[in-house]
């Protein structure tokens, strides 16, 4: 059953952002992949199970970067799930537990939402400026208006800081260095962030671009950087604009890794992967008769739908381009094309090879997308309580088991009858009319339907 998988030289896993929602969805996806003989590498090649194939490169943004940092550090899916469930309710909000390398105890909401606002005297200084119209006009010019006022009264870059999350990862990760990780386990981790002052992406890992990237022609060129430990890079990748304060690394300021480009699939291809799994939670809501219209569900749902629609389009465009390339090269390689233009076999093969190089096309590279289903749209992004995390794990697991057979992959014999999560008697969450009937009635009264 593994023969089809073993034809690939390198397997990569691209994990989207999306806070805890994405992290636990990815856990469900990788749990399901285990049933097909695909595991995340956590040892040198010589020490791995020959009866399995291994993911040797994880690319993560935001919540996906936390997932990647934990998974390559010997925290498997079941360890993460069990450690978070073995907590009292109060310890989810603040935890006095001692932190140790190799142990996930001690994590709480206090590590995510650590408030960081300027002191009152600084805030008062900015407020006083509003009374000085000449100051505003000198600073912003004659176009001074509501946006200039907002800049003055909101001088902070984020309401919260993720410094405690970074410290937590420093404390618990056995390996906090990208290069050491590769040397010891022969697995790559790439953490994606976006540079604020230049519209380009930073790909933190063991590699370093051989150019500085400050000339005009490199303003938009993504950079491979080895200037931060894993914990610091994850901190930068998770800084949602406006919510978390951006991070300075080696003189440059970074924030959320999904800003410039959703899903850095090209990083996996750049580093030689020819089987690439892409897991994401950016699927926009498609109307469900039980749940109704977004117009009945308030402002937050409207904003989330707009964001997911925009991000999903950014995902679909590169995927559509790859599909067009595949169709083009299928035609160019065909005997019909060769006969139509009366090409010799050698000339035909040479032309196909030249075109493939020009368009950076690898006919043997396979992409498997595992997008989130409709019901995940309404799951909280920052909920780490067990009922939510179990639900997300089950959804990711179930969707992966629906998608893998479509690509011709079969489960290992030992999992065909009872799967990993079925053995735990955990069922997938489904929309049920009875569950949402009362909620929709309240929602319609609170948010009148748009006319």
C-alpha cells in the first residue's frame, strides 16, 4: 500500500494560520494521514520505521507555525490533545504549573492575551494633540481627516503582546534552533512572517538568502532568514495586525505570516518536495439551510466571511494556475502535438524540458489540498477548551479521510476497520436543525435580515 507513496522523494506539509482553530484542525489532518502510513519525521532517516513514509518539511504561518514547532519537537498529536485536556478549568486561564523541556504543562490564555498598552501619561499626550489642529495639518498635510485622527488616538501597534507565548515555547521546546533541528532529525521547519516596512515575506528556517534585500528590485522578493530561534519566529508569525504587537528581529519588524500570501506552498516546492499536503481553515461560508444567511449572524460573521472570501481567492488563484499548467503540458507532451508540428522525438522532448524549466513546472509534483468544511466557519479561533479542540481534531480527521481516497490512497490494513479516532468513540460534529433552531430565532431578532 505504501508503494505509491514511496515513489515521492520528499513530502511536505503546509499548515495555514488561523490561531488555535487552525492548529487543532491540522492535528486532525495529520492523525488521519497516519492511517495511510504518513507520519511527521521525528528522528534521523536511519532510525525511522521502514514501514512508513515521513513528512520532512513543515511550512507554517500563525497557528500553523505553533503546530509545526510542536510536531517536530516530539510532541505528537495525541500528546498535545491529552496534555491540554488534563487541566482544571481555571488553569486554562492562568496556570502556575512549572514549565519543562519536553512537557506541555503550564500553557494558558494568559500566554496569548497579555495586555500591552502605553501608560496613561503617554495616552494623554496623544489625546492632547487632537486639540492642536495646526500640529495635525503640519504632520499630515491639508488632507487631515478621520484617518489622521485615528492615527493620533491609536498610537499602539497591538492591544496584546505574545512575549509570554514566546517564553513558553523557549521553556518547553527541546530544540529551539532551526539548524539543530535539521541536523538532529533531518526535518525542515519553515516559519512564515511578513515584514512591515517592506511588502515582502520572511521565511525563517535554517537557510539564508544571499542578498540583503534593500534595493528597489528586491522590495517584493521573499527572503529566507536564519536570524531567529524557532520561538521568536513563531512569535512574529502569530502577530495578527492590530491584535498583537509586531516583533523586531535583527533590525526588521514582522507580523502575521498570512498577510502577503496565504499558504506558502511555493516554499515546499523551492526546497524539493514532490508531494505537498496543504491544510487550511480559510474556506468561506456557503449557505446552509440549518444555519441560514450571514446577514442573520451579525457583524463579526460578516467580517470573517469577507476575510475568508479574500484569502480563499488568494489560495485558489495559484492552484488554478497550476491546473492550467498541467493541462498545457499534458497537451504539449501528447503525440497529437508532436505530430501536428512534425517534431522529431528528440526535438519534442527537448522542447518540453525547456518549457518546463521556463515555467518552473514539475509534472511529477503532486498537491493535495485539505480545506476546512462549512461547519468549521463557526468554531472559535482562540478556544483551547477540550470540547472545541476535540471537535476541530475530529473535523480535520474526517475531511482528510474523505479526500485521501479521491487521490488513490488506501488506509493501512490495521486501520481499515477501526480508525484512530473511531477507537476513541469520538464522532464528527454535524449541523443539526434542533441544535440551531433556537439560536437562529435569537439571531434574527438581534440582527434583522438586510432588505
